[in-house]
């Protein structure tokens, strides 16, 4: 026995492995515990533990006072042969890929967009978690735990924690122009889960979803996993440019109107109104992902699309990942009243509820004004970082790049007309810099642009100049080659 595991577990594992390998035949009597302990130079209690566990798991049995014997754990040979013969007849034992992944999984993995590196310069969408008011949050969590009973330690209601929904409804009505009651809010564990619920409940495999092109990779991954067909709809300076006479009507239209991801375009009011009318004409649902619109640096945050939709065909998705911290894993849907029960039941059936203590603390965080104060404070910090990053890019790269999408959010986009962005991204990553290639967000190669999506939320001011210097070296090395 040679392992870092306790001796009793090592002994159990060794005897079990010998039984499963057939080295110890069924009916064999194991050595008495005292004898084996003396031979191995270990305590008898160690052997007793191993023998007891072997018996509990069905590998051995104790017969009166005669000792411990190995059980016959092999499957019935005749039954096994018949099952194997049956599988041969059905053609189920043909040569297979050793990974044993489904075709759906293979497609999902081949188009994966998540990065292993989720901190540092210039990971998009990551806030500065060091600025999060941990003391306030800790006090709220402690207060909740002091009074938490069975209700808050269980799965909770199907809709989410009622005080959180009330606080959210009040905040969103004032800050985002949302038109909703608390009953319309369904709390989820992240934006991806919210999108997945929409895909499962509002469309069938093979149905069409319109996506902005370029588009957030995560939305594409979720819709792909749901078996939906996707069509990229081009984005211009006013937002999504809807087709005049599509051949197939969509079931879903996924948009980021307040801050298009990744280009940063803000959808114009005429285009928003057109979108709501087109969706109504096609009997399609609009999914509005309002992921970081709290951080708008030119004027007040624009009202959301959901509040402008006269037909109530817009489903609003909000998240706390950008304002608070990504590991919170809390987001929410605002759905029309006729869909509330369906979404609540489906969320409970597929994912279950939970995290009620966190939801309760968040309700207090919002109701007591801490959320609004944190947004206001972070907006100033991020505005300064955006300005600093823009200044450094212009100083070090000059006219080699065009910078767009700087009015809102936690990222900006740098256009690279004379360099392959995927090569630049790889060269930058070799120096510890995450710069997502803009071309990877496009569904259509004919519309693709070279560029880099740079997040500045989680980059300290003193790190920006050095990070841009490394990025500049990566761009220049690719341009030269």
C-alpha cells in the first residue's frame, strides 16, 4: 500500500481491486483481521474498517463466526451473452468514437467561446470585484442567516424570493423604464439559464431564431444546444437591420439593444419601434439581453426595449454579474403575465430553485439603496478606466486602429483593418493578455470584421498602460509577419 489516502481506505481499495480483477476467487476466505493486521504491521481497527466496508458494499459476506468470504459479484454469464448477442443483432456495437459524445455535443464544443482565463487584461464583461462593498454584503448575509428557517434553506417558491422581486420591480421601473409587476419576474441562476428557458419554452428544435451579427457567443451556444436554427442578421450604426421579406419567420429574435455585444452600438428609437412591429407581424418573441446598460457614460441610461413594446412580445433578461460579481450567479427574466406560470414551473422542473439566503440579502441590498449607490460609484470608476484605455490605445497605436463602442458598458472594440485578429489574439494571449477576436463573433464570413474586444472593468488603472504595450507588440508582430 502506497498512497496519501488513510491506511484503512488503501487496504479497502487494494482488496476491492483484487476482487474485481478476479485475482481473488468467489468463496475465498479473507485472512482473520488480527493475522492480517500483524502481517501488514497496522492496527487491527484499520483492517476492521476495510472488511466492514467491503461487506457493506457487497464484495464480501460474514458467515457466522467462521470468517469473511468473497462474494460472487460477476454478472450471470448466460444473461450477459444473450444481451451482447442482442446488441450485435440490433447493430448497436458498431465502431464508435471513443469520446462517446453526441453530435449535438460535438457541434457545441467545436463552437465554444468560453475562455479558460477569466481575470486580468482585457477579459470582456468582468467587473472590478475589489470594489464590491463586502462589509455591507457580509452584514446582510449574516442578518439573513440569523433568522433563516426552513423556507429560506429549501428550494423556495417557483418564481424566486418575493422580497427580491418586489425590490427589483421598483428599481427597474425607475432605472430602466421596465413595465412589470413583481409577479412577472422569474429568478434564474445566470443569463445562460434564462436564455435556455426561453429556447425550451418558446421554440421547438428546428425553429428559427434571429441573432444579431456579430452576436454574443454564449447566446449562440445556448440556442445551438437547444437544437434551434440560427440566422445572423447584420448590425449597422442603428442596431439590428431587419430583413424586409424573410423566407422563414423567426420564433425568437435575440437582441442587445442598449449596448450591442460586441460592437457597442446602441439601437436607435426608430429601429426599436420597427423591431417590436416586425416581431408582432411574425408572431415572434423578442429576447432582450440588458446585460450592462447601467454603465452608460454619455447621458442617462436609455429605457429598455421591453418598456417600449406595445404588443408585450418582449422578454427582458437582466443580470447581476456585471454590477456586483459574476460568481453570484443570479439573473432574472421579466415575462408577460400569460407566460409566468409556464416559466416558473419549467424553471423548477429543469433546474430547481435555491440560493434564497443570497436572494434575501440581495433584496436588502437593493431596497436599502446600496445597489444604486454602488452603480453610481462604479460608473465613475469605469468611465475613468475607459478614458484611460482609449488614451493609451490612441497614444501607442495611433491611426492603426479605430475605436468604437465607448459610450456604455465594460468593454470597447478596436477595429484592425490591416491585421488578422485571431493571430493577434493568440500572440497577445502568449503574453498574458486576453483580447477576443471580433471576427469570432460573426456568423457570416462575408460580413466579418477584424478587431479586438477589450474589457476594461477588471483592469486596474496602473495596469492599463503596460497591458496596452503588450497588446501593441502582439499587433505589430502579426502585422510584420
